[in-house]
């Protein structure tokens, strides 16, 4: 083969190699850059958030105390079988009503406290990780499909719990 033809082949190989290298660099850069869109499994997020666990524990202690009063009244009512106990019946109804009301109110209060704390932290998390859109999946059709590569739930739970432990 003539030296000019060989030189021409080497030049084409060099150009082709450079193109392959450039394409490889661009693809690598695209794969390495942070996700601009991510989703969070809301149920797992709230369930894994230490503040929620702490507030639930406190509320459950209060509910247990109310339930023990209700259980005591039921035992007294059972012991007084056959004897009319209108006062005891009304007290039992009141305690059961109080239990239900406290349960509902504590769930609302816990939810409000958690989201009051979470909303600014979610914004901070998104900005720190350069996420342009953070979507919440709640299992009710908000996110119909999400690639596990953009599921940031576990990372966000670690982030939030570290902030909670530090008092933020």
C-alpha cells in the first residue's frame, strides 16, 4: 500500500477515535450529573423519619393511658353485670369518645408538625443536590412509574434524620 493511503487511513482512524472519545465523555458526563428529577416515596419517607417515630411514641403513651381507663371501666361494668349503671355507662362512652378524639387530633397534629419541619428541609435537600423537580409518590397514582435510579427516598431519610438529630 502506498504511504499516502496509509496516512489517509491513520487520519480517518484518528478522527474516528476522537469522535468515539468525545461521545464517550458526553455520555459519561450525562450519567454522572445529578438527577434533575427525582421522586420520594412519601409513605417510606414519613415512616422512616425519626421525628414521626418520636411523636408517635409520645401519642401512643397518652392513648394507652386513656385506653387503660376505658378498660378499667369495662371491668367494673362487667363486675356489675345485671345491675343498672347509667353513670358508669356514660363515663365509659365519654372515655371512648375522648380516646377517638385524641387519636384523630394527635394524628392531625403529628402530620402538621412533620410537614412544617419537612417542607423547608425538602427544599434545602433539592437545592443541595441540584434537583430541579422532586415529586412525591404516595402509592395512589401520583407517580405511576419511577426508575429506581431517581428514587431518592432512602437518601432523603438519612438526610432528614441527620438534621433532626442535630436539632434542625
